[in-house]
C-alpha cells in the first residue's frame, strides 16, 4: 500500500512540477504579413521548446493600428504578458506610469550591455537607469527595393540611385508599370519622406529637425529640396492603389512596380516569394545616394503581472529573445539585423550583407521613433496623408505646416 501511496505522491509532485513550469503567455505584435509571421514563429517555437506556451496575439494592420490596442489593454488592467513596440519612445508613458516590468536584473544576468550592438538600442529601452525592453532586431527604413522583372520588361537597366530611379520612371509608365509602389498610409508616406531627407541631405539636417526640433531648419532651403522630392514620389506612386505595405512590396515582387521605398522588413516578403537578392530584386541602402542605415526595429516590453508563474515565464521569454540561436533564426526570416554583434548570419543574403557592412562601419542614425514622440509622429504622418491625397497642396504649403509641427514637437 505504501509503495502505491508513494507512487501517487511522486506522480502528483511530477504533475505539479510540470504544471508549475508549463505557463501560457500571451504575446501581442503586428507581424501578420508572410515574412513577419514566419519570423515571429521562430520565437514562438523557441519559447514552446522551454515547456511554456506562446499564445500568439497578432493584431492585423500596421503598428498604428496595433499600438493603441496594446496601450489600452495595459492601461485598462488587461495586460498581455509581452508586447512589441518599436525601438524608441512609444512605451515611455507606460514605463513612467509604472506599468512595465523592470528588466535590469535579466539584462545584467544575460550580459545585454556587453553584447547588444549598437548600444543605443539599449539606451532606447532605458528610463532612469533601468532597462524596460528586450531589443530583438535592427530594422532600417533606408532602402529602395527594385524589381529586375519590371526594368527588364521595360527594356531598362536597374537604377543604382534615386536620380536614376526618377529618370527611368517615364519609360516604366510607358511599359505599363507603376514607378513607385506605396501603400496609401501615413506611416509609409512619412517613412519615405524621412528616407529621402537622410539620403539626399547631410545627416545633420535630419538630426536638427527631428532631434533638436529646429523649426528654422525645418522651414529652410535644404528641407525644401525634400518637399520637392516627396512631391515627385507622390506623382510616381499615384497609381499605387494599395493600402498595406506588403501589398506594395508584392507589386515589386510581381514586376507590376519598379520600386518601393520601405524598411528592410520587406526582405521577408521577397524571401517568402522565393526571390533571390541581387538576381530577382536589387536593394539600394540610402537610396544608392549615401550608404547609411537608421537603427530602428523592434523590442518587446513586459507589462507588470501579478501571477508569479507568469512573471517567472516572462523572465525566461525576455532572456530567450536575445539568445544567439533565436537571434539568427528570427532575423534571417524577418529580414532584419541581429541586436548582437557576436552572431554569424552565414545565411544572410546580398542585401542583408550590405546592411551588416554599413552597420559595422558605424554609418547609422537614430530611427525617427527614437527622436520624436508618438504624438508628433502622428501629426507628421497626418500631414503626409493629406499631401499625398490632395495634389493641390504644394510642396511649399506642406513645408510651412511641417515647420509649424516641428516648432511644437516633443
Ligand atoms: C515596423 C516594424 C517592422 C515591420 C513594419 C511593418 O514598425 O518595426 O518589424 O513589421 O513595422 O509592419
């Protein structure tokens, strides 16, 4: 009898131990395109392998759709266990309200301050000396993606810089192609505006406008050149009748469009479509005019949870996101660069290797989300939506309104 009783308690203890370790965590993010879903599945797979369970909380649409939902759940007392935000200031009010978990102990135990590169990624997670997020990748907006199919069918060479891209546009139109694919959403239009500013002007103009909020520079002759350039982009994308960024990427993938200014998350779509960088498509960092990247991308934040088991599992998930194997598996699918300088992306394609080379040379600038507040970003995106929708708005009028927003920016 005693042997049976001991066996019963042993099995109960084992179940209890298993039950304690097997915790479900809900994770929210906005990665719903083919490439994004393939990438986030790599983190989920790694977390499930620990015995815990990743409950996927994908929110369709862009970050502008997802972030208000994430924020209202956290502030409304119904927090998820982990959530994506971009590197920078998007979660600063949640952190200041004490709603987000301090990860400093985990960061120290995992040596994040020694391995994260560039260190500015951790600076973006740090408030009052404490670390509140796990940076998971480096994405840069500074890319022009070009369809070899579109240019070949139009009898053209693939452009090697923005000026050649603009010059080739009329022949693309003649061939029935859309020169510039762009989703008709403010974050995409404003993203292209920032890429043009960085590619076509000295770096300090972008910093004076967005870091220093210098309204005089924003209203000045250098930035006027960018309003002329975005006006050309408005014309070249007028027949790009799609909404989501990956629909625009698909126009390039299928050869309906010549090119798209988009962050390097577009690579995930080319990969899922089975296209080869340097053969089926080409990529121009800094629009081919200046080899530079911005250190944008994604980080996970962890709302404070009451449940001890969930909190323990949160700590495991945060640590796991920066592990070398997870960094390689996730970033190769995502088309982004790892946040660690000590991993070998031997499977990196031609475009990723261009990015790694630029990053290792230190030619990078902060991403816009690391410089301006969400409120300022929304105002600027709304201005670009209006500018693209209403061709009666002149570059000069748009620039005046731009300078006014920068004057009040925070
Ligand atoms: C960005 C994010 C990327 C990418 C993109 C489009 O904000 O950093 O990971 O997914 O949105 O959804």
